């Protein structure tokens, strides 16, 4: 599953970059597509079950991150 998430994230980053590059300078398009890809990967890993509340609790500030994800509706 992590491989699928990585491939999907790469595709999203590439498509986002291609779209942003039409309107923005290269560096800004790169940063924008990177931010979108990071958010996409975070949401995707939660939704397909790669990232769980239990796995987050094992990293520093994991409980805080889990709380934020719960507030925005990604964790139940």
C-alpha cells in the first residue's frame, strides 16, 4: 500500500506542477506542487489505513498531530 500512495503522490505532484507552471515562475510552482503533494500524501495515508492514531502516538508530537487530524475529520 505505501508504494501505491507514493506513486499516486508523485502523479499528483507532477500534474500540479504542470498546472502551476503555466501561471507561476518555476520555483513557486515547485513549492506549490510540493505543498499539495505533502497534503495529498497525508490524507491518502490516513484514508487507506497506512497511518493510524496508534502509529502517530509513537512519534514526537504525534498526539498533537492526531488531534489536528481528528478535528479536520480525517480520524474518527
